[in-house]
């Protein structure tokens, strides 16, 4: 090989200058695209191509439906690893590099995190308001911050209880309607060496969903900064309830839902039920020999109030900051997630969660399911569940880190620290995370 | 080839040639080194001293960056999880590195002893894992760790033993096993190379003196392979502090591995998942410092013993 | 200093090196032969069990993978189905990953070896101002963790438009501080000053002397450096993880982990992952068996040839 050419050397020299500049002011994401002028739509004669990063499989098939009808806006999808498992780091680094896709799948809970790095286009400047009526108002609230709209809701995960009818019958139980009834059934099942469900220490989003159902709102955006309250009655009683359940060994902590060990246990009947989001149906259908054994019931309620259901998961289609055609991107995102065609396509090819359009849950979901004992569970259970949600919940700019902090505290439960203490400690840590990012936060006065 | 010249000019030309030559030869390496090591390190050190302050809920009312002195270092050192991860790596290193080096030494001795049959075959078998990338090695072992998939767990449960390779107290040693599996053969080969370089006369002299094989190993072989042992130990220490791929891959099956399980994982999470580039830079600088101090201390210690 | 102490001991070991292989200890009995061999067999089992498991697993269907014992074959033999699934999934992306890995590893390590050889040779054979400083700084580079450089390097490459290209993985692979370190030791011990002087008297320029005299003598060391760097790049995970977002540019490590990360949602990826791992291990196994003699020949026998 010949030594470097002069031009390459020049490039290195430029690189050196660049790095020196970076050393001084290298932190990316400090400027906002939403302060700049809006980008006018491209003329119909010059077709645009939009790149869309998502971890939905076969998304291109849905995009192709759109592409066939909209020759001037072509969408090309790229599969990326799911969210925190690699997708977000990829997006963050692409944004930091001044690039990235036009559209991306971003979970509802992650939208504020992208706002923190100025990663999203404010769609209200491109006419998002006209689509607001199409989507579930609870979800729309979760993409709306400081007067802007930062993503089009794609799906959500209203929760219910999936249970094995035969195992419940064995102990003479019907699906519990309250959490205390749930604990009683769990105790009966334990006599048969069966666990009613699992409780994951490492994924705090499950606990978060239970607390949300009880009526908690941990963080609230206000005029003068964030207000935190994780010691409210709803959260504390939820923590106490699961402290007791864990102390009495009512739930398994040996493995998490959807792990191979869980599939084995659900298959051989040592796990009787699962309280989780609507999208769990597709996963439960993967349990070997499970056909006809499972049904779905509304999730148990908290006695002291709260809501009929909760939510876990849920994504949006967001327009990333370096998108050069936000208007066209918005048009596509609204079609994909709001139109019957788009929703049916997403369900059929990608297996998305609960439709974000309350007027259309998807054609296939209006049918009874042979796997779930012929039950028409979507209409019967999830449609009501999707309306019985905590409307005040809001995600915050350090959600992932907060959930990790919470999980780190929960991991100490086997060592003797209660969930209650864990939540209280986590609140302090989350506050300091806010402060270290230079955001103002205060505790809610009791 | 060169045109004949007077002796004097030739010498002068040669001198300047000799002065310039090393720099010309070094230039390509140094350029890439500067570009891919020095500048990024300077940039990391620089950004580890900066801090971002935001106003409003997301910084929408303005973001400022300022010099923060050692604020980020204080945050990194005040972060219990980060300190725990360094402590975890110490524990890991103190147990895993000696086990691996001792195992590699014993295997090298056994293979080099006349007692071994098919040494070539065994050497190849032991060395094979070195060629398997850490990620793929971890995927391989993941299958043997996961309940429901792992035949090892099945076999153990027939015998009435419950093993959990992925639990909070065991997963560190499951990682240690992967690292040991990957690098023992490699370290063994380095030691074998050194053993082979011991002059035959030394052995003959020892035999004439009637030394036992054990005695030969202790008095001749171990001292002479000491440099190789030292080198492999230093690299293992550095490798331990940089552990990343194994825990990152195992994360998907072991809930016990949190996002800050190792120092490197911690820095990666802080930078790419929490978007806190400044604190991440401080963490990376701290990792480098610890690696440097450890290697330095180890070399000092062993050198003193030698003298 | 760190560098000098290693250097001295290494160099000492080198000068002691003799070409004759160690004479084997004589007179070991049959019983010790059996014991030693038994120990080695047990250890070999340990090293080969994961490989054996993946061979078995890749012949199974996803259902059998979970329902039959992992150490023995299932009644249905699905190896060819699995392998064709691996090779054809997503338009044969697996093959692309494999070729990428080869490209990164072979091109990167060849160039890295050349750069390290030139640098090591220059440091060993010329006395010049800054010699030790350069060597010390480069050795310090060995200690810097990948995370420390990866992020700023990524930002740097982004500004140059090199992030998410082949270059972003190739360029950082071109420096091997450890290779430079080895080359310096070898050159010090093996390249005779007299030979260089003779070449100078013949009128050869310094650069030509390096190419015609230095490189030739350094060849055994270069093989070692090349192999070290080859394995290093082949095993590389962190750098491509940070640099690449386009799956078409992935090396095989990143690609397979991408597949593994999907198994929880889509169990069929178990088959793709086991099949993919098997296909990636086979060539490595062959390479390791063939190449191990070079490792043996490399590290300390520099002065032999």
C-alpha cells in the first residue's frame, strides 16, 4: 500500500482542527430546529424520499401500500433494534452527527427524552392540529409538551389479565376483579405450587403501570419546572401491596415474562396468568400447546380508587430534527397511524399494539379468537380498558434513567430493602438526575 | 543507482536522510494515531470539564454550556452504581485473572511435558475459542445459561441441583467463565512460545543434577516465562476494566445485569442512552486512569520482586 | 516507566532465545501419560462443549430446541433448512456481514501491520530526538478504554461525513499500538545495523532500506502482528456498534447480536442465531487450527530467522 495521499493528509488536518473545536464545545443537541423557519412542502413535481427507522418487522410492506398511492412521497423503512436495546442510542448518535432518518419509531415514554436533546420537529408548526381529533386524547396529551406536538401516536398497550381457565378452575377461582381478590387467588394457587404471575425487578415499567392505575402521576410539567411526587398514596399503597405479595411468595421473581423460562412455565402450567398490555396476546399465542387454554379478563382494580385499567408500552411515529420534509413526513405518519388502511396494515404485517385511533381498532381485532377460547376479547375487554386510563400521567425527560434507577432499587428487594423504601430512594435520585441536567425540579408539597 | 557524487556530499545527504527517515517511516502511524487516539482523548478530557444547563422543561428556553471544573468527576464518583461497577471489576479481576493465568500456565506445562499425547490436537482445541469473537462466545454461552434451553441446567436438575447461571450472585462468574473460556488458550500459547525458547542445555544440566520435573518447572521454567506471564497479566487487567461486550449481550437474558454493570457499560449508557456526554467523558477518563494506575502498580510490584 | 520495564524483560527474553526446541523431560511413565492425557481431554471438553451445543442446536427446529435435550440431536433434522434460512434472510444479509468482517479484518490488519512495522522499525533503528517520548505516548494508548475514544471519535467522524461508512471502522483499525511495540522489540533484536550500513554504502535510501532489508527480516514478527490485529478487528464490537447504523455495513458480530436481540419477541430468531453462529465459527475453527503454529512462531522467536 502506498502511504497516504496529500489529499488524505489534508483531510486529517481538517479533522484535527475539527477535534480541537469539539474539545471546546463538543456537546451535541444544544440548538433547536424548532426555532428555525418552517420548511415549505416540496413541490409535487419533485418526489421526496423519506427514511423511516423502526423496529417493527415488515414495516416496508405497509409503507409500500402508501408508496403505491403517493408517488411523490416515497417511504423507505430501515429495521433497527428495539428502543433502549440499541435503537435509541443509534438515533441519538445519528442526531449528534447531524443526520438520522426523517421518521422514527419512538415510544411515548421516550418523546420527552428526545425533546431534551432537541431531537424532534414540532409538528404543530406543520398542521398537526387537524389530525388531533383522529387520535386518543390520552395519547395525544402524551405527545404534546410546551404547546407543541412531537409525534403521532402509533399504538398503546391498555392492560388486562390473561389467564389459563383450567388452572383457575382447579382452585375454584374466577378472574379476580380486585387486587386483594387477586392476592387470595394467588395464595390458593401457591398451594398447588403454581404462581399467579411474575414480578420483574429489572423492568420497573410494570410497577409503574400498576401505580399509574392506582392514580399516581409521578412527574408533572408546570410553568416553573417539573414537580415530582412519588410518595403519594397511590404509589405507596401499590408498593406496599407488592411488598406483601413478594414477602408471601405470591409472585415469581425467578424469571421475567416472555423469557424462555417463562414460556416453559406458562406452557407446563406453573404460571397461571399474566397481567399485561394488549400486545401480549401475540406473545401468549407463542406458548406451546396453549391454544384454547387462555382467556382474557379486565385487570384487577385497586379498592381505594384509581382506574379500571392501565397502560404499558406504546409508540409514536416522530419526525426527527434533521428531516428535510417535515410536512410530507407528517402526512405519512398521520395516514399510517390514523387511517383504516394503515392500521390494518400495521396489525397484519407488524403486529402493533392497540390502535391509537379510538374509532378503529383494526378489522382482524373485531373477530373472536380461536386461540383465546373463541373469546372476542379485543371488543369485550380491551375496548373498555382503553377508555379507563389515567388521563393525568405524563412522561418526563429522563424516563429511561428513572426506570433504571427504580429497577436498581427493586433489585435490592431480595436483600431485604422494601419496594416502599426503594421508591422513596429512587425519588431522591431521580431529582438529582434532573438537577444534574440543569433542569429545575421540586417536590410537590403534601 | 544514484549518480556518483563526491564523498562529502554523499555523507551529508545521508545524514539528513537518516534524520528525516524515522519521521517519514513513523508519519503514517502517528497521523492515524493522532487522529484516532490523541484527538479523541483530548476531546474527551475537554468535554469532561464542561457542563450543560437548561432552562424550561426541556431546555426550550435556552441551553448554555460552561466550564464546570471537576463537577462531572464529582458526579461520576458520587454515582454509587459507577463505583460499584469498578469494585465489581476488581473482584472479577482478582479472581478471574489469576485463575486464567494459572490455568494457562498449567496447560502449557502439561502440553510441553513428554507425558501429553496428541499435543497439537489439544493445543488447537484450547486455542480455538480465542478466534470466536467475544460477542459470539457470549451468545454461545448464553444458550448454555438460559433455563429451558440449557442442557447443563437440565442435567443438573435431574441430579436434584438447581443452578441459576444468570442470578444476581452468579452472573458475574458466568461472565468470568466466558472470558476464561475465550482467553485461556491464547495465554497458554504465549507461555508455550516462551517455554520453547528455553535453551535445551538448561534442561540437560538440570537432569544431570537429578532435578525432578516439578523442581525443573519451579526453578527453570517459571522464572524464564515470568516476562510472558507479566505481559499477559497486564493485558488481562486492562481487558477486565474494559469488559463490555459480554455483559452487554448477556443483558438481554439476565435481569441481574443493570445498565451500569461494568465501568465501560456505564460510560456507554451514560453517553448513548442518557445523553450525558460530559459525565460519560469523565467516566471514560476515570476508567483510563484506573487502568493506567493498576498496570503501573503491577509492573512496579513484579519488578521489585525480581530485584 | 511502564514501557521500559516491559521492553527490557521482553528484549532479555529475546536475546536468550535459542532455536532448538526445549528438550522434553525424559522418563515419564505410562501412568502419568494416562493421567495427563485424561486431564487434557477433560479440559478440551470444556473448550468444545459450547461449540458442540451449537452444532446440535443448529440441526433442530425452534420447537425441538426447547423441548429436546440440548446435548443430543432431535428426530427431525432441520440443519439445511436452518442454514438456508440464515443465508437467505433479509436478502442474504448474513453473507454481506461475513464479507464485511473479512474486509474490515484483512484490509485493516494488513495496513495496520505495515504502519506498525514502519513505526517500530523507525523507533528501534534510529536514534533521534523524541524517540522515547513517541514510544511512551503510543504505549499509553494501549491503556485507554475504547469508550473514551469512541464517542469523540464518532463526533469527529460525523463532522467529516465518515460516520456510518466503511471508513469509520477501517481507519481506527489501522493503528495497533501493541503491534508497534512488538515491531520495535523485534527490529531492535533482529535487524543488524551492519546490514543497514551495507545497504547505505550501496546507495540505497533509508525508505528503500526499510522496504528491502527491514521488512524482510521482520517478516516473522509481521505475521504475528497481522494475526493479532486480524483477530482484534474480527472480534471488534464496540467500535462498529458506535459507528454504524446501517445494517449493510455491519460486521458479523454486530449482525448476530442484532438477531439475538430479537429472540424474545420473535422466537424464530433462535434458529437464525444458532445457525449464524455455527456458520461463523466453522471458518474460525479452521483458521485457528491452521494459524496457531504462527502464533507459536511469532511472539518470542523473533531472532531465530
